[in-house]
């Protein structure tokens, strides 16, 4: 099973985890979050982020999900990436995370692609698309 690490601003990752647990009525295994506060030094966060990757890695790899590409959490996440072992996507949302959880057994590349499509497919104009 592919592990998932959320690296986000503040408490966004924790909120996403709480909502996933609500929707699924359980806490999925190999799922963690690391919140980065405004006062955090990225050099201090990186060793903690590496430990989090190790904790969620069940042997099939890890998908690191972050909120805003180019911001501090994403910059920390970029330093964790290892092709084929630790992949990363940005723009994390509840639909993206739920889609990723659904495809955890399909391989890291497929899971990353499905996570991105989950976010893209869930963005709708509610008046025009329905």
C-alpha cells in the first residue's frame, strides 16, 4: 500500500485528515500530515518531513501532497522526492485526497495521476455544469 504524507500550510493537512476520517468513517493507514507554520524554518522542518516519509512508507512508495506549489510546504516536499519511490503533487484538496486513497494499490504513478484528476474533475460551476 502506498503511503501518503500531506505537507501543508498550518492546520490544513489536519483538517483534511479529519474530513477523510469523517467521509470514510475510519482513519486510513499510512496517512500523516505535517503542518508548516509561518515561523517555521524550512531547514528545521526537512528532517521531520523525512521521518514522516519513513513512517508512512509501507514498501510501495509514498505520495507527498502539498497545497500551493512554490510555497514553503511545497519547497520542503520537493526535497523529499525520489523518482519511483516518493512522488509529489500540489493543489491538495479533499476530492484529490479521497481519489488518491482509492488508488493506493495501483502503483505510485497511477495514484499520482488519479489524485490530480480527482481534483480537476471536482472543480465545477454548479449552475452551468448541473
